[in-house]
């Protein structure tokens, strides 16, 4: 039986947008909207990430900028199968996820599991962990849980 009480998320910390060209999009957002400047990371590799329960290796190009308290993340898939490549194929560029920084990664995953919401893509990088929850069937946007080592506890 699914838990019917809502899970109150912490404040929004990130908006993730999947794009075909990080450099072009970052330049446009900065020159048009004044967001940025963006810090661009040419390649981030996820070795052994889990995509729908099976291991995958993928890489992305990513850019980050702050807009007040919210981080804007631009994600360009480079190699391998991921939720980002699936998103581009199904929907094209656009709003992909809302990210929430949590203190107890596994505790939050358990709360959502009790509601029947499972991660579709997740990875623990040691210094940080993330999990995208399969919430896009309602509203078209995934919820991402983010945990950083600077916080107390273990991922």
C-alpha cells in the first residue's frame, strides 16, 4: 500500500535544461537574459550509473550559473545512453528537471519509494550523489535529488 501523505521537498535549488549545444545556449542565456556567466565543464563521465536499474556509462557537457538562489544547469549529452539522450529523442530541447538538495539521500529515496516513485537514473560519485525520480509522466518534468558530501552523513 502506497503512503498517501505528501513528501515536502526542501526549497528548489536547481533547474536542469537539456540542450543540443551547451556553448550556444549558455551564450544566448547570458547575452539575452543576463544569466551567468556560465561555468562550462567540457566532459563529465558517469561510469556505472544506473539507468532503470541497469549499469550504463555516459558522458555529458554541462554548464552552471546562478540565478538568485537557484542554479541553472545546461546539459548536453555527449556519449552513451542516458535519460538526457532519451529526453532529446522524445521531446527535443527543454526543461528536464527540478533539483532539490537533500541531507539524507537514502532516506529521501526510501520516502519516495513508499509512494511508488523510483529513481530512473542515479549515480554516487563519492563527493556527490544524484537520483532522477520517474515523475515526468505527470507534468513532463523529473524531480532530481542532490546530495553533496559537504553535508553531514553518508550518501
